[in-house]
């Protein structure tokens, strides 16, 4: 599948997650991009922001909502497993408080 899967792990990134998602969505690419967000049981408003983006971009965002915190490694590995299972060949990594230029 010639789509780039963007893996974003996020936990308590309320102040940054919208900017991170906007920076990915603004990229001009020759192939489609699908964003996989692993929201890791945040205690702030991160999950609600992620849900708003999922509603706004339903074909471009997959939200993996955790009921309890898995931690960075387990959250990332779970997202990678999902991406691989869905047949994506290319994976890019971005943290919930990072920006793409």
C-alpha cells in the first residue's frame, strides 16, 4: 500500500497536539498520508482534541484511544502492529509535541 502511515504517540500534550496534527496535515506529499494517533490515557484535554481532529478528518486519522496508560514503548509497538497489520509499508514517527516543517 503506497500510503505513508504517520505514528503519533501522545500523552498529556494538550498544549501541542493540535499544532502537531496541523503540521502533518499541511504537508504536501506525492502519496497519501494516514495519521495513527495512540492517545495514551491522558489526564488533560488531549483526547478530546484528538477526537475533534478524527471527526474533522475521518479518512486521514485513526485514533487509538487507551483506557489506561500503556507507556511510550507499548503504545508505540501497538500502533506499529496496527499499521503493519493494515498493510502499510512506510511509517514515519512523530511525538505529540513535535512539529513538521
